[in-house]
C-alpha cells in the first residue's frame, strides 16, 4: 500500500526573540531559526506542530 504523503510547512521568523522567555528562544533555535526573515522547511509532525504553537506569535507558517 502507498503511504500518505506527509505535509510540509514553511516557517519564517518575523519577530525577534529579545526579551522572550528562555524556552521560547530555545524553541526558535530548535526549529532552525534565530534571525528575523530566516525561513526553514519542515515536515509537519506532532512535535513540530507543538513547537509552532509555542512560538506562533514570533513566526509565520505557510503550508506547502
């Protein structure tokens, strides 16, 4: 049987991590971001979805 194709998302950091809690800074780093306007492409897993929801006010997410 064919496996379902996993969806991908493009994550772009649009706000700074200055004056943000340590956990939010570490989550941004774990997503592969760290500077404003940096973009990464990730497979949407439950772990990544949780990270996105934790820092949703700092990023923009676009489904591919």
